[in-house]
């Protein structure tokens, strides 16, 4: 029996290396797949847009005359993250104020 192992030791080592390489590839693939399912991506930029009041000009009929009226429109404040996922794609996600304060650049953002 030992003679057989000694005679085929190169084949046994080659088979062991191939199995280890295949197992490593499989484990690495599963880790990346799990991360892609769990996290949207890594925060690479944080954006804050304060609330603004914009005036839109509209034409309205009043007493038989066409008048130009300024109508105020309020844009709410917005918090957003620019995320980079496992595959290199970038995505913008709008978040709450609490989430904006909680996360820093480089943190992973969950689904």
C-alpha cells in the first residue's frame, strides 16, 4: 500500500492542490454572493440638500385678465448616500436624517 502512495505521490499532490484551489474559489464566490445579497454597497459620498423655497411663475385668469402670479413651492431637505456595490456600480439611496448621521464614508449600507 505504501509503495502505491510513493509511486503516485505527484498525482496525489496535484489532485490535492486542484481540490484546494477549487474549494477556495467556491468559498470566495459564496462570500461575495452573500455580501451582494446582504449589503447594497459601501458609502463613498454623503449628500445633503437643504430645504428651499422656489417661486414658479404661472399665468392665471383673474377678473377677465391674464395675470402673472408667483407661486411658492417648497422643496424638502434631502439626505442621500452614493454607494458603490460589489460589482463596481454606483447607486444613490435617499435616507432619513438619523441614518445620515449614523453612517460614515466607508461604511457598508444594508438592504
